């Protein structure tokens, strides 16, 4: 069975601080996909990134970066120089490569950025 | 705008009632997924349809049912509603049947059961 754990329920930072959101996953499959989604206060789910299990390269997109480590089954998300607009719930999710499976989400981490 | 349309956006009803939530996937997407988001359970996968056929089933209660129609829109039917069914129900779509790609989520239907 697959599982995603986001141990941090809530994080509060002040603007311009860097913040890392942790994600640990469990799966026995060798081919899988990891995702991060953002849910701002307005409620919609916004896709941020997808990573497959064969690509351990870290990725940077503007102030966002992701660190994928298979050895520790982690896919952590760092926001550099956080801004108030980053306040949202962030979900890590896992999917395995087979038909008939769906995206399994972690419980989410609520990030509050104050000015 | 993800291209996934959900109606209604808000719904208030009473216990014991039945409601239907509707989802129109992105143009060209064959898979539709339903998720329930509640405060205590987080985002729970309910069910997936691919091109009209049920493809995967998650934690969907027997009081709930879904279907996908030939035009690929989907409906989630919730019956004998209980207070605990109050939640945000998301529909998502994807082009294929597997779990390799991004899911595109609608804005959700917020159900309040009084």
C-alpha cells in the first residue's frame, strides 16, 4: 500500500524567511510519481510539480525548489524568501504507475507567512 | 483555470437528503476522479472513471455512487446524507487512465449537511 506523510501540520514564518515542507512517502513499487499541490485560501488545488522515481535531480523554479531523495523516501519542498502570497495548504502526493490507481495525498501542511 | 467545471459550488441540505454533484472534465480528458476533503480526513480518493468505466475505487461509502456519461461528464450521487458528509468534493480529470500524470482539479463543490 502507498502512503504519504507530511509530519508538519502547520508552519508559521515571517516574510523573507526560507521554509522547507517535508514529505515522506511509502511504496513498494519501483515506478512511481510524486507531486506537490498548493491549496490557497480560495480553495482550488494548484499543481506545482511532478517527479518520477527515476529522476532524482533536484528542481528549482523561481523561489521554489524540490529535493527528491530515494534513499530516505523523501520529497521535500523549499520556498526561498517566502511571501505572504505563499500562505496556503501544501499537499504532497504519490501515484504508482499502474492503471487503476489514483493520487494518494498527504494530510497537508498549512503555511502561514506574515508580513 | 484548470478547465474542469464543477457544479454547484455550494450546496446546503438536510440530513437524510440526496444530492448530485456534477463535473465536466477538461476537453479531451477521459479520466474523472472524485475526492472528498474534510477537516479530519484530509483529501480522500473516492472513485475514478475512465471513458465511462469504473477504473479505481477508494474510500467511497455505499451511500455514494458515481457514473461517467458518454459525453464524459461525471456525477457523484450522495444519499441518506449525514452531518459527517459535509465536506469539499473535488473532481479532477486527466487524459489517461493511469496515475502517471498531473490531475487537473476543479474548484470543488462545498456540501454542508445540517
